[in-house]
């Protein structure tokens, strides 16, 4: 009997695999039902490839439906074939429903794109009264093309680790997130998140959580209330 149905969205660098497995063990679970790869950059797919190499049970891997076939994508697909993991390709209109969880893919809109970041899977996660948007590493240019598909959300997984290339004022006016979660490493070489992004989020009255400052971030649904908490209990104020 499954206690949990686990869905993984991106897996970080190769070194992140141990943290993912430790958390799975903590939950008392085993199999990952779906591992969704927003795009095949090493800091998004490396951990998933490492999990497969370690024999971590994964039922299905989902990749963006695009024509770009870089080395990491090719390696991942081959690895999935060798280990009998289902591979699906998701573009606009792709929908998954599992145990009350609904995932609606709104991008990529087309298969022929030249920038890997802009080919990212963008999806809205809906569960009970929670609406959360995952944006991969898309740029403001792609945010603009998605305007007609965007809705009011509760939580935004901030695009491209808080880079100034993403998260425009117009995008936030359309989505009005109450919380913004930024995944970035401590003292990373890209200096993510960029100050202009933090300022834009604060001007939109979006409460910011950052993995470099707050560690692991947990989202809990308590009846009708959405609670966002962090491993490091330190309030972040700019």
C-alpha cells in the first residue's frame, strides 16, 4: 500500500540525489511516480539522472516536447529505456491527474525553439485550494507569450533562480502570487537572486522564501489555509 504518491519536479545537480533519497526515506516512501524535467540543464536534470543510476524506482519521466536533443536529454532518454522507465513529452495542453493532484502544462507552446531555458515546461499545480506555478528557467519574453494562459495563483516558483531575466512586473500583475519561492545556492557564481527581481517581487507584495537563506521550504495545506514554512526559521527582509 502506498502511503504517498511522489512527484518530483526537477532534481538539481548530481549531488542533490542524496538529499532527495534521504527525504523519500524520511517520508517512508519508495517509488517516485513522476519525475518532471523542466529542461535538460545539469542543475535541473543531474539529480534525476543520478537517481536512476542508483536504482531509485521511478515510474515515469516527463520531458518538454521540443526538437532540441542535447547530450543530457539524449542520455536521459537512453537511460530510461535501459531501466524500463516510461518517458512522456509534455507541451501546451498536457494534463495529469493523480490522487486529487492536477498538473496543467501551459508551455512550451511550440516545439521549435532555440533557447533551452525558454523551452522549459511551465505548469500549474492545482490541489484542493492551492494553485502553484512552476516556470523553469523561462525568460520575460516567454512570460509575455503566456499572458492569456496565466491565472491568479497562490505560490510562484520564481523563474530562473531569481535571475533578472525572468519575473517581470507584468507577469506578477497577472498571476498575483502571495508567496514566491526562489531556489538558489549559497554564494552561487551567478549571484542569484538578482536584486531587481527581489525588488519586483516585494513591490508586488509577494512574500519571498529563498533556499540559500531558508534551507528546505515546505508547503502545507491545513484545511483551507496554505502554510509556507522553512527549515531555517529566519525571517528574510530586504
